[in-house]
C-alpha cells in the first residue's frame, strides 16, 4: 500500500502496512466506505497528462512538469 485516505487512517490503516492487515481493519464490503485501488504510477501519470491537456483550454498555466 502506498497511500490511503483520511477515512482509512481513522480506521487505523496507514501506507506501508500489509494489505491483509489493512483489509481486516477496513472490513471491506457494503457500508465500509473504503475501496482498494491498484497502484499504477504509469497509468496515473498518463491520466494526469490527459487531465492537464483538457484543463489547458481554460488556462495556459495548466500542465505538467
């Protein structure tokens, strides 16, 4: 696990802990309010690039460095 939300932290879940332990603490299922997402840094950067390109229509300052 590389990141977690405030809600997850309130349940005692923190980055770096084993996923099995985090799942136990989260008690994932209906009503938990938590979801697990796959870590994909390449895909995340690509999606961010698409978002920056879309935002460029509103401001020339939008972009990635």
